[in-house]
């Protein structure tokens, strides 16, 4: 089973992680990932493969929130992303949603602000139309059938 260990300091080395994880499982495989922050903040995390699921669950329970070089580790089961780099489950669009509406925008809740009645009255439209002058486009217009 794979375990994600996040919120690791950038200066950490694989040997430091081995010292932390080897007492839990002697056959643990550690893959350390450094992101340099070109598109966002610099990040460092590792994915550890434990020999059994029981040892992985034990490591999650023991190390989640553990302070390493002054930072609290975030430890959880590593979930692979599905196709097109999405974190959602396959077929999520086809599943019916039986819960309450998650969006709370005013247009969905029926509380959108109504326009004042005088905005769309005929005198207001006629006054606005008098200000608009379009010139020079009639000779370019063609009639299509």
C-alpha cells in the first residue's frame, strides 16, 4: 500500500526519511519528490510503499501530525489520480446527486437582484437608441437567402 507524506521541509534527504520509517517497516520503499516552485510555491513530499496494508495503516496513525524539523507531517493513503489528471472517481458525471445543492450563488437560489422597472421602459429604450449612431455599414451588408 502506498502512503503519502506531505509538508516535508525542502532540505530533507532520503536518509532522514529512512530513519523515520525503517522502524515501522524494514522493506519500505521511499520516493522523494521536490518541486522547485516554477508554477507555484516550492513543495516537497514523498510516497512510501509499505510491504503490508497493516503496516501502512500503523504508519499513518503514528506519523500523522508528527513534528519533523519543526513541521507537522501530513500522512495519509496515497490515491492515484484518474485519467486526465483528475482527482474525482471514474464516471462521476454520470452518477446522480441526491444531496442538497452545493452551489449557493444567488442565481441558483432564486434571489438574484431584479432590475428596476424603469430600466426597460419604452421611454428609456428610446432615449438610449437616440444616442447610438451607426454609420458606414449599410453598403457592406449583403442579403443572403
